[in-house]
């Protein structure tokens, strides 16, 4: 059958009337292929879009790590901004984006890779598109050079310690002091393979190696600096995907809360967004994971020249901070998971503070939470889009809310 692509869906697939989904197509393109369910398999482009370009990544056709290498960068930038604006418009909010921050090629410092043993050794990479088959990622346009350089060592680890019946998961993070690797899919380590794991880490230049929930060895403590505070990062801790994206978000939050003297940081993590504010403002960090808070506190204790930092371990989904308990703060920064933070935002909406910086990785829940604030008198001063995940459908947003 032959169809015309109307628009892109939220995952970056082309959408035609039906709806019918077509991988790696663009609006206006005429495509043909066999319809299986609601998807065209192995589509053939009959009439390409003027926004279609040749992918510069030789792994693109087989790798599922990216979905938009075939689209011109200007089209992708416009599309990502439009996704955010449409989500807000659906909630009755009409604004414009102030800026788009796109991370450069080969800047992704955090990744989840998968590994499997093969007859000839092992393959480590990303899963193929809609597939459980692991595809090699050499070369790759998104991962930082330090991660790409580690792939042969990860393949050696997989060949030596992995099972032919299962797959390994590698959580890799490039920190200021070395690479942190956490492995899933192995049996709990015993004394014999503990030594072998530690030897592999030492020979591979891995700062810390964890298997399951156990830290096997730590040749160098992985750490990152936020503002003036150097924080020792726990295994598998959430961090921003690129340094470029982190700097963009930190700068936007600082501008949104300029002049604040006392800030509450909700879903603070290890303090990525809040700690840079402590040159000028007192900070109260609220986070559900005590390991992240412990790392934050340790870093603060060893830092001079910053304002007071306090912490609170709290599940903000089940037990949001009430507006009556936020009277001592004149501003807030909130960076929830993809589900958003509806109940916590309702409390912020009732508070007496005048400035809120909201960061989100989900345009739909961001728009919902933004509507809650706007219904109680807040306005969006400005909004920016941060594209840390180039060539993917992933979008991050940072916005400044104020109330007169």
C-alpha cells in the first residue's frame, strides 16, 4: 500500500491516517510497504521530504539507539520545540520557546549498553529497532569517546563472564575522576570472580565496578562537581546525560531564581541543579534516595565559601512538602521524573513564593503541571528546550515561573 506521512509521533515515528506508523519517515513523504497491524514494515520512500538527509552514522540502519539521523538538524530542532508548545497549548497555555540547547556529537557521558556472548566472542551495543538483538555501535555519533574506547573491554568482560543464555547490562558513566561501570545480569559475585572482576577493572581503566547491588572495587572514587561542591557519585546515580546539557540547565535555573535567598530543591538528586545556587542562596534539598543525599552532604561538608545546605529524605509522590511548610523559602527548583509531580506542584501553587524553576523530561506532564501553576496566578516568564539526546525523540524543558 501507498500512504502519505502527516506528522511525527511522540517517539519520532512517521504517522499517517489510521493511524499507521512508519519508522524513520518525515512529514509529507510518500511511502509504500506491507501493512502489518498498524505499522508499515520495510517501507520504501517514493517521494522524500526536503528535510531528509543522508545519515552520517554507518550503524544507523541496524542500531535502535537513535531514531532521527535521517532528518535535517533544523527540522529536528523545530519539531522538538513544537512538541513542547503543542503540549502546552492542549492545556490552554500559549508561549514561545526562548532558546534551544543541542548537545554536540559524541558528548553523551551516560549510557546503558547491553552485551551478549557470540560464537566469535561478544557484542556490546544498543538493541536494534524494535528488536532484542544487540547491535554493534562502532562507530557511534552520540557516545563520548571514553565510552567508545571502553567497548572492547566490555566485550572482553562479556565473553569471559557472561552466559550464552542471557545478556548483560552495563550502566556506564564518565565522571570527572574516571569511568563508573555497574553490571546487571550476573550471578552474585563470589571470592573467586571478585578478584577476576577487580583485575579486569584495573586493566581496563575503570574507576569503579559494581555487580548487581555490590561494589566490587573502587580504584578511584567517581565524582562530579556542581557549583563549588565536589560530590562522590553513588553507583547508578542519576546524572544529566551530557555536560553541555547540564550546564544549560544549571544556567537556566540560576537565571530563573536570580536574587533568591532561600531555595527548596525538590527531587534534588545529588544536587546537580541546586548546589550551584549556594554561592548566593541557602538550599534545602529534598530527595527520596538517602544514598544520593549522603553523597551530597559529604560534598558540602568539604566545601567552603557556600551558603548553608540542609537535606530531607522524603518520598515526594506519597508525601509532598506542604505549602505551609515552605514559608521560609522564597524560590523553588523542581526536577521530577517523567511522571511529573502533580501533587507537589499543587502545593507549590498554594505557596507564597514568587519564583519557580521547573525542569522536565516529559512535555505532557510538564504541561499538566504548568497548568496547575498558571491557574493559581503563576505565569511563564520564559521557556527553553534542552536536547541532550540528539537524534532521539527525547526532549527536556526548563521554564521560569513567576507570580507578581
